């Protein structure tokens, strides 16, 4: 009865449009009342879920992304990408994707990519003659690379909840992130020929080289963070601090940082961090109650009894998480499902690092998929178009995104080979 109340209240509140954190919190309270569990359990579980030094990485990576946006480094990344690949057919769409790959190595967030870099990308594309829905769609789709190429806020949360190596998760995201960029560029190349998209003037080799050296400090941010983690010089938490300090220093060296912007940067970072941690605390309680009912163990037995076993499990989580990611908070899904998924994965012989990269990519696709699609709403506002126009334009981009998802799902070496090579020298 208590378990039924938990899910019934949650579904009703979500249907009524309640914020996901509030819905999970109230549903959990209903469970505790019916099950006659002491209220102190609620508080203890919520507090304990945030009691981890690794979680300090989240506010620092959020702050680093804000510094990048306000400090002018995003414009520099876009400018270099434009000189590098802007001359091909549909050049600015390719530049859009390549810029997101560069920015992903600093922000670790799809929302930060869409909100910060997206303003520059959409303005440049619409000024060059690209239609607004397509400009918004390619901007939203390319933002999916943000949480995959290291560092990644979602991977920090997954690693913390599941006690999985965060450096291994970061390294495991390198190849999938590159595959995402290549897959979307292939799609853009096909569309560019059909629609006869414009080209940008070809930059000379000298201009490309000069742009590279002018922006080498900004481009080097992900290398600095990843090298520190791989060689054990810094922890994931310290990596967040390094990202902030490095971004501030580079912005100051370029002369783009303004001290008066510091207040706004801190305010935006504080709001984003508070939202993430509040969702985590409420969803941790919800997830703990699901786990105590032994639902993960029961599901694991079903998959173990299946003749398809591991393949069926991976297919099932992809379908379920793709669906949930379209309307639920990604942080909430991670906190609720990570412990349960890990239990089942270990029983089926699936590596937790491989599972983590698959789960994070899966959920990231949700931020560009209607009806919720946070990044879709962001680019809709920037492009000044109706949401339905952005939703229609994004649908074809889901093909390369989901193709890469299923590729890394069933070819785990795409994730694990760099981990074994870089971290273990195998």
C-alpha cells in the first residue's frame, strides 16, 4: 500500500505540473506516513545524499561555465572553429557543432552550452541566411556533447551516487563525444547539399594557425583538467576549482573579464547549483524508498532469467531512460535510478563505467527531446521562434544522436578502450 501511494502521488503531482523535486518529496512523505516510518528518516536521507566531498565539483563546474560565457572565451572558441571549418557547405552549422565540442571540455553542461554559446551561434547563423528553426535545432542538438566530453556534471553525480571512478567516466566519454560530433556533421553535410546552405570565406592556413595560437589558452582548458585527473594530480572536486581559476586567469589575460560581471556570475551559479542540489536531495529519498522495496533485485531476476540477459537489459534501460528524460529532471533520474541500475548491471556483468556513459548520453538526449527539452526551450527563446518550430526541426537530429547511443551501448570497447589505455596502460 505504501509503495502504491509513493508512485500514485508522484504520478498525480507530475500530471498536475508540479516541479519534479516537490512531487518526489511529497510522494515520499506519503510513503513514510502510511508505512509509519519516523519523520527523521526523511531529513537524514536528504542530508546524507549531499554529504560527499565530490559533490563540491558541481558548483565549481557551473561557475566555470558562467565565467567562460561572461569572460568572452565562448566567442573565442567560436571564432577559431569558424576559421577551421567555416568554408565548407553549411559551414556555420559545422562550426556550431565543433564549437560545442570545444566548449564541452570546459562547461560539462548541455544547458550552459545552449544558453551561453547558443546566443553567439544562432545570431551568426541567422545573419548568414540560415532559417531560425534549423539554427535553433543544430544548436540544441550540439549541446548534447556538453555532458559527454569531459568534464561532466552528470558524470560527477553518477559517480558519486554509484561510487564509480569519476576520472574513468570522464575518459570513457571522449570517444562517444567525438562520435556525436562526427555523426551530426555527417547529417548537416547531407542537409547542406540538399538546401544549398551558404559557405563562409575560406581562411588561409596562416589565419588558422594565428587563430589557434591566439586562442590556445582557452582551447587548452579541457587538456589541463583531464591531464590533472589522469595523472592523479587533482581530484574531481579540485578539477572544478582548477576549471574556475583557469577560466578566470585566461579571461583576464585576454582582457575580456570585467570585475563588475562577477556579481552576476556568482548569482547565476548559485541559483543553478541550488536547483541541482535540491533536486538531488528530494530524489535521493525517493530512490532510497524504491530500493528498500527491493524493486531493483526483482527486476534483475527478470533480466537474468531472460535468454537475452545483458542485451535485453541494455535495450530496456535505453528505452525507459529515453522516455523519462523527455519530461523529468536528469539529476532526479540519475539519483533515483543509479543505485538500482548498478545493482542489476553488476549482476549481469556490465562494467559500471560503460553503464555510466550510456546512461548519461541517454539522459542528455532528453534535454533536446519534446515535450520538456530544456535546451529546446532555451534555443526557442534565443531564436525567437515558436516551440513547435524548434521541436519539428530537432526531430531529424535525433537519428544521429540515438544511433551513437546504441552504438556505444552494444560496442562497449568504444567507451572502455580509452579507459584501459589511458588509466591502466592496457
